[in-house]
């Protein structure tokens, strides 16, 4: 792994983009109400105030790690165009993220609707990460 090949500014942009896309994806006017109900919560989302600093810090760290490894994947694959980056992001999502998340959701008893919402957010992020990182090498 050649970490010197990574555009660190692009990685930081991916983290910011991930936070923005997550905010939009799980906004009360988009998927949040259906997702919240699907994970078994009965109130209007008031429990989200319980997401303390550690939740947000770990979320940012997770997005950072994902962006770093997407960048490494793209460098190793020689993907340096927008289309190639998005294709790589899709392949990462399809082959690793979506099936892993599916198993987790099914065994948690959350079902396909919750999986589709969560996996959809990951798909958007992987497509955006691939596009940003491949175009900005």
C-alpha cells in the first residue's frame, strides 16, 4: 500500500461530502422517518439527541478510512477518470458493502426496507468517493 499516492485533500473532501450526503439522506423530510420506524424506534426521532460526540467522531473516522481505502483501490486499479472512479465505487459497494450490510440488517431483524435505505446511502457515498478520488489524483 502506497499511502504517498493518496490525495489527502480529496480524502478530506470525501469525508465532508459523506457528512452532507448523510444529512440529506437521513433528513426528516427524506428517509429518516421510514428508517427510524424500520429500526424499531417509536418516537419521532428524539432518540437521535443521544448520538453523542463519540458517535459523530467515529462516523467521521469511518468515512475517512473508507475514503483512504477507496483511494488506494483506485490507484491500484489505475482508475483516474470520473467514470472509472464511479464504476470502482459501485463495485466496492456491490461486492463488499451491500452484502455485508444486508446480512447485518437481516439478522438484526430490520428487514429489506432498512437495508435499502442504509445501503442506498452507502452507494451514494461510494459513487461520490470514486468520482472525487479518481478525478482528483
